[in-house]
């Protein structure tokens, strides 16, 4: 069996996806600490997604669900990948 070697483009995509997942996980942890009345509470039911191997030139997408479990308005002012 031949082992596939990731191209630099695939490696960048994987790193970007891992950083996005990490950022969303951290946002989830921060949101949990603000669960008191009158505070927004960020909830991400599926905070990670493993895309597997993605061939160069192929696109993929995944939708993350973000919920406000708190009692105040949750405002997401900026999102940056990787």
C-alpha cells in the first residue's frame, strides 16, 4: 500500500482548519464561563470537523452551528480563519 504525502497546499489547509477548530473551541470555553443571567453564552455543538485528505484543486465546506444559550444578545464581531 502506498502512503499519500500531503502537498504544501494540503498542509496549509489542514493547519487552517485546525486553527479554526482551536479558536472555536476556545470561544466555547470562554462562553461557558459567562453563563450567568444577563450574559451571552456561546455554544458550538460540534466544535471540530476533520476534513480528511483533500486533493489539491478540490474544494470542500463545512457548516459550524453556533448558538447563544445565554439570556443576552450574543454578538460575533469578527471571525478570522487560521
